[in-house]
C-alpha cells in the first residue's frame, strides 16, 4: 500500500485474506504463471509446475495442477 503497487504476489492464505480485507489486488504464483502461459511468454506450463513441486518444494494439489493445465490447454 505504501508503494501504491498495482498487484501483490502472495500465496499464503492468511496474507491473501488480509489483502482482500484491505482491498489490495493480489495474485498467487500459479495465477501469474497461467497468465504468462496464456500470453505465450511460457512455451509450456507443466514443466514449470513440476520444477516448482520437485525442486523448490512448492505445494500445489494434484487437482489444482490438473485444472490449471486444462485451463491452458495442456
């Protein structure tokens, strides 16, 4: 808010709830990656998600992975 940013990148549930309460526009990492894929800034989303899960320890449910990949046509 102090920076008057257009978007807050955040994945934590409590942080998202706080942002929503304060009227701050936010997006998670997966949402950002989906937008990048839809704009053809990423050739494929699946390898990025797999790397996040396996190499970075990023938790994302199998159901969400399937939905996201379906949304981008992968």
